[in-house]
C-alpha cells in the first residue's frame, strides 16, 4: 500500500514538534535557563534527560531527512534545481550527528559547525527556485536567510568578539537561529505545492 507524505504537513510537524519539544524538555530539566543555556545542554552527557532528548533529536533529524528527500523528488519532477534540497539534506545529517554525539563530545561541535551548510538552504531556494510565479517564495526565503545570517553571526561571535553582547543571553541567541530555520522548514513545506 502506497502512502503519500505531504511536505506541507511534514514541515509543520517538524517545526511545531521541535520547538514545543525543546521547550518542554527545557522546563523538565532542573535549574535550566532558556536565556543563557544552549539547546544541547538539555541533553548533555551529564544530563538526566540525555537519553529521551537524544531519541527526540534523532526522530526530528530523521523527519528532516524525509522532508529533504520529498523536496528532492519534487525538484526532479518539476525540473527545479536539486541543490537546495541537498543543503536541506545536509542539515538533517548534521542534526542526526548532534543527536548521536551529545555535548561535550568532541564530535558534537563538529556537527554543530556543519549545520552551517544546511542553514544556507533558504538562500539556494531563493536563488535557484526563483521562477516568475515564485516571486513571493523567493522574497520570503531571502528574508528567512537574512535572519539566519544574523543568527549565525551572533552564534559565532563569542569566538572572535566575546564582548559583542552579554553572553548570559547566548541561549536566546542560539534559539533565534535554530527556531528560525525550523519555521522556514514549515514555510517550505506549506509553499511547495504552489511552486513550479
């Protein structure tokens, strides 16, 4: 029996589940600060929530990979570039790596930095899926990418400009970046059927 997974539903499920799930896990972790602590600290190697958070993250990563495959199939069917879908696939693979190697495992930061490739996907959707009929999608993708670019800069700035903003707000800064990308996935899923 063939089942059809709809990108619109899947993108929304991924975004809502991830955002609400990380909030629930954060509230469940004793003395956790949403303002200063990162998402990874919820399920760190020393955390009592390590295993459930790890499973949660792995499920989310697999759903992202499924969404990326659907995007790739859509692109091929409609003669659109597969490049943006490949970048989305990279995001899912990096996210899976983050789940498999909780912080402070040395590979956690490697996979965290490799997420940057996936964060470029809105830019490539804007540049390569920009037909005449897709103008609003292009503009929205560029806006999302600009927000993501600001988020990447603020996330990496402690390495080269630690006094740019008070680091006790790093948890909020990281959430801004990550949540923006997940909201984009919902937008992408909802938009995909109107693109040609």
